C-alpha cells in the first residue's frame, strides 16, 4: 500500500509540474510566437503589396 501511495504522490507532483509548465511557459510562448508570425506576415505583405490605404 505504501508503494502505491508513493507512486500516486510522484505522479501528482509530475502532473502539477506539467500543468505549471503548460500554463506559464508553453501557452504564452505559443501566443507570442503566433503574434510575432502574424506581424511578420503583415510586414512582408506590405513590402510586396504596399501599405494599406487609398491608391
């Protein structure tokens, strides 16, 4: 029974660390990468097609 409890505690710690990593590192990193990639696409398209506005 003690071995099962040790496995459960270890598993819960690993799950909590994974949750913290996903919440504070992975998702914000993806958000920054997405916004940066979108900005790059807009910037490159404006270099090719010109800035927005009346012709």
